[in-house]
C-alpha cells in the first residue's frame, strides 16, 4: 500500500522521462534546432502521416536525411560539438525531456506494482477459450487467476501447448499482449493484482486521472 | 393580400439580384433597394388605388433594371446564378416542360443517390388534329432548391451507375434520352464503383448508345458533366457555364494555394473570365450547338415562358437528330431549317416518330462519332506543310481500303471456312481416337517408342552453355542510362521506417536495379525513355503524328511561356508520344502520356494524337497499348478544349474495341482525374506498375469538397486493385514479358496475328 502511494509521490517529483535522440547511422550532422528549451512534437495525424519536428539533418554519401523528434517534449540538451562534423552511428545528438501523460504514468505504476507474468519464450500467446470469452465480454478484470490454472495457449511454429499460470492469486488487471502478435521472451503478458491491493491500486489510478496535470 | 404577395416577391427578387452580384456596388441595385424601402414605408398612408399604381410602377422598374443589369453580367456572376438555390432545377423542368412523368430509380430522399434523378416522361404533341404520345427518358443531376440531401448536385459513383443502367433501359425500349446537366462536379470518392471508373464506363456506354441523346447544359462541371453529357446535340442555357474546373479550383491552382487557404474574390473572377466557360464562348468554339435564351438574370421556377421555349427547343433538337438519319425526311427537314430563326415557331407543327430502324441507328452512331471527331481541330498547333497533310490523308485512305479488303472482306469468309473446317476436324478427331485406340495399344506393346530424339535434346541442354534470355547474349546497343544513375549519391527508400530498407547507391539503384528498392520493392520514379528502351524491341520504335503540338487556344496568359519551357526541357512537342513498335516481334501501337511535360496533362493536341493512334490501330489491326507515365488530368488552361477530349477519345477507343482490337492500359507514377475518368478507365485491361498512384482527385481536392480526411495511401495501386479498378500490379522489370503475354492471351479477336 505504502509502496503505491510512495511511488506516486516519486513520480510527481520527477514527472518526465528523458529520451535520447541518437544518430541512426554515420554521417555529417547539421543542427536545425540549436537552442535547448524549444518545444518539439512527435508524429501527428490520424495515421501518423505528419512527421515530427525536424531536429537536425544527417548527411551520408550526399543523401541528406532529416532526423525527427520521436515524441512530444522539450529539448533539454543539444550536443552542438557534433555540428558540421562526421559522427558514428549511435552518437547522442539531443536529449528530449518528455513530460509524462496520465496514461504513461498509470502504465508505469501498474508495471511496478502489479505482479507481471512474463513470457518464457518468443511465441504467440492466446487466452484459453473460457478466459478469452470472459475477457472479451466483461473486460480483463473479471478473470480470477490461481496458481497452476491453465490460462494461456502458447503457439509456436504451428504447435500449441497450454501454459499454466504461476504466481500470486488475484485478478488480471492489465493485458499486455495482442492476438497474432509475437511476444518476445521476458516481456510481460499480464499484470495480476491480488485482491487486497485492488482497492489501493484503483484508488491511485483514479487519483492520477483526476489530479495529474499534463505539462504541455 | 395580393399586395403583400407582390411586395414579398419584389423583396425576393431584390435579394436574388444582390446574391448574384455578390458584394459589388451597383447604382441600379441601390436604386431598387431604396425605392422598395420608400414604398413599404409609405404603403400604409396611401389610398388603395394609389398603392396599386405605385406597385405596378415599381414592378416595371424592376423589370427594366433587371434587363439593364443583364448586360453587365460577368462570367463569375453567371456562376453565381447557376448555383443559386432559386435556379430552375430538374424537377421544375419535368413539371413544366414534359406533359407527364414518373420518377424512377428512387424518389426524393429514398434513393441510392438523391443527386441523380431519372424519370420516364411523356411529350404529347398535337399535329394536324391527331394526338401523339412520345415517351422519353429524362436523366439529370438534381440540385433541388437548396435541399441538403441532394449534395448540391455532386453525384456519387453509384448515382452515375444508376444513370448508366437507365440509359441501357432506354436503348432497349428505343426511346430518346434527354439529359440535363446541373452539376458542379462529381463526388470524388474512390469506393466501388469509383468516381473515375464509373464516369469512364458511362462515357463508354454512351459512345455507342443506339438512341438519340440530347443534352442540355446548365451547370457543367467537367467530369460530372461528361458522365451524362456525350450526346448528339448539345444545348446550353444562356446563363449556364461549362468548364474544365470550377473557378475556385482554378484560382487555387493559379495562386498556388495550399492547406485550405481561400483565394481572393478577384482572382476567382479573373479565372472565371479566362477559362471562357460561358454559353457564347462554348458556342463559338463549337462545343455547344445552340444556346437557349433565358429570361433576364437567369431562369427561375416562375418563368413559364422560358419552359415553353425550352420545350420547343428540346423537341426540335430530337426531331433534328432523328430526321438526319431517317430516310423520309425532305419536307420536315426543310421546315425545321426554316423555322429555326423565326420567333414563336413551335416545334409542334410537324410530327417525327422517334423510334428508329436498325440502319438509322448505325447512321446515328456514325454521325455522333464524326461530330466529336471534328471538334477541337482548331485548338492544337500543326505546323506541317500542306503536302504532308495531304500525304497523310491519302495514306490513311489507302490503309482503310487495304484493311477493309483483307480483314472485313476476305478474312470474314476465310474465318467462316476455317471455323467450319475446325469443327469438322474436332469431330473427326474423336471418331479417329475411338477407332484407332486398340491399334495404338497393340503397337505400344510390341515396340517401345523412339526416345532417341528426346534424349539428344536433354543431353544438349545439360552439357552446353544456356542462353537464358535473347537480349542477354546479344549486343546490348542503345541501352538507356538514366540521368539519375549518373549521380554519385545514396538514396533512402521511403519505406525505410516500416520495412527496414537500407540506403541504396544511386548508380546501382537506377542502373542495375531499374529503380526498384532491393529490400521492399518500392519503385522509384523512372523516366519514360527507360520504358521505351526496355519494353519494346531494340530499334523498333517508329513515331508518327510528330507534328501535332500543344497550343494555347484560349490565349490563357502565362501558358505560352510554360509550354515553351516544357518543350525545351523535354524535347517533346506535346505530352503524348504515339508510335508503332514491336514487343518480341509482335507489332503494337502505343500512345504514351509523358509525366514530365506539364505533368502529363491532356489538352487538345494530346487528345488528337490519341485519337489518331486509335484509328491507326483499328485500320492496321494492331494491339493498342496506352502507357501512362504520368498524367495530372486535363490541362486547365485549355478549358473546354481539354474536357472535350474525354468523350472524343473514349469514342475512338470504343470504335477500336468494337472492331476487334485489344486495348491495354498501363499506369505508372501518378495518374489522376480526366483521362482516367474517360479513355483510360474504360479499358477492360488496366494494369499498374508498383508504387503507382491512381485516382480521381488528389488529397487536397477531396479534403476541400467532401471534408473527409483520407489515409496517406488512399490512391496507392494496391488500393485500386482491391477496389477492382485495375487488374494487376506489375514490377517494371516484368512489364515486357507481361505485356507480351497479355497480347497473346487477352481479347482482340480481330488482331492481325490471330
């Protein structure tokens, strides 16, 4: 309980995450945004068809490519020492401070507080039919899971096996995979919330939704 | 009460006049306004007789000033007249011009497409004491008087499909069709049947419709008008407009406006004037046969005299069309000729039966074709000397005769003979097999078949060097090197984010890889010369009709300079290149629309060359390929001269296909609007090169007219394929093989090699 509230306070103190923009390949850097503190946006449009703000140009073999900002935020640091020079792939060119949105905060909290049941191997995962109908009809929170119950079907190379759930008992709070999507090893599949914690977690989620101010 | 009504009507007329002249200051309008205001203020204080007299005087003043303002109308005012909610609409015409009608294909709001109205109407004539009932099919766009659900006359593709269906019904019933064009343009949606493709289908259908078609133009907005406008006689209302694009669209292009910025009112008016879209301009250029005079400042539903005039014009036009192809016509034709210029002459003094015999119908189609063939001759530039023109005419006559003798005369009979021999042969084959069956079986058992020859073949192919393609072993002379391949730079594929394509080196990409990304297969834009070199056999290209050049028929300012620049940059005289060539020893005729000359836009010169190519293909019985490197639509600066190419070229193509030819279209880079909606879209075999964009209107236009946001790949070739607009997507390196296969396997029952 205290965990969750403390987590929220911690996030409130530093409501951003820092994203590095690196050079995707070698080339000559030509900065467009040279001053820190400018606001940039990521790709916009219904289909993400409008690319984000141009941060700099990277030229290799007389092929000038724009580097766009990956998400919305504020430019924190500009590494102007690379300006006009040849850089290797992976050199950090900008750091962008991205102020977290409500959804992102909730995702972070859930990732840290829920028990995450991870995938053992890379495969496609599906729910067992009974669980699947329940999830589709009433949402994930209607399924109670117990240690050892058959919950997943692992589909790999056209062979399917069932995967039993192991971990604390509770109900599924969040589902992190989609049908027909390959999940890598170690990625979370579901987040389980034990019944005593449910009240606290939903409380915190509600608080975040109402109180969190999104910085523009 | 009567007074109230009259005052109300005067107010309405004043409002109408103000709408038409928009915000322009005009002393006359102010005068009218002030007089009306004075009158209404003093009305209560006057005696009733006085009121009556003053009101009559006011009405006379209104009539007089309306006639005066009529002379000051600019083309943009006429556009506003035609778009006003009080303008006559098709329903008014049906009520007042025809004697009886039934709306079919839907009623009012309950309709597949409320903007297209179809009705089965009757005209009743009383001639010499007898009553004749003549049915016609009336088809037209319906704007209503401001009804929302009519979409302002923008017909969706299924509305055009409905029109096509009922045109065929009229053809079956042998009744004439009267079409009324009241559309600002077609609704640019690509869902099946697809705006462009459906208009193409309509045009294709109308080219050979065996009943008289009379079109009356009120508001003719390019493609939408052409969808029902291909006719034997075209009439136009005096205050209507018929143009390639709306003045707002032209202004947006002239002013290079983007992202929904509005053009200024003056720019729009100047564009309206420059496009020469009024009835008189069209009459002068020969695209309209007659202008029907409307009352001052445009016809409104209360002008009953106008409907009488319209009725007699429409009947006379139908009579004329029918009489031109009938046998017994002498006196009636004379009467029509003489009465044409007399006032108050009614078309109901003579009776002409509108059903036609088979011979008459064929003559009708021929006359329709020749009429369109002769249009827009003045609009292109042909600087070849008279001797060359004469030579061309003689040569074409020679081919016509040769083709007639060899194919129509000898081959028809030869074909019959070969068909009969084939039938007999196949029947005999069955009998022979049955009889010789046991004999064969016996022979097989006694001695094994001689396999020596087969093994020799196999031995040869396994031990000697193979030559995998004819071209590869031969001398690679004249190979085309793209100018893009001469630059030393790297190129990024646009699909790099999604497909993980690596950067490509330009000489590799545009040389060996033929402009195709080696990871995802995205096709980069290649010049048309690459295709000419790589599809057709080496040295087999023979260009014809080279002397036809693009001109500036409307004297549009700026176009001369742009054309000079384009001609200098590309070395071509117009955007269409027509030539004879060979693909793997099969002779073909090809018409290419080159995308680098003014965007590949089609004007009078390109249309003329296309028609000549189609006729040449028909006479020589060669397959006809239209390779569209890129086309941006109809050249806007040529106005109606460009739009008229849509029905012209479609008719030429139809004649070619009906004579038993094979017409294939290959789309490349960007192909939009006009040509796709007419002579390209009507082909039964359309293919596209990968990464091509095919559509009716670009994303900007769609956003502006419909307000819909469209996904970025809306016009992609794969989307067109899933909508059924094209039939296959080809890699450009396979075009030669695929075209050769198409020539062998598809259509064209009457080609020279069949």
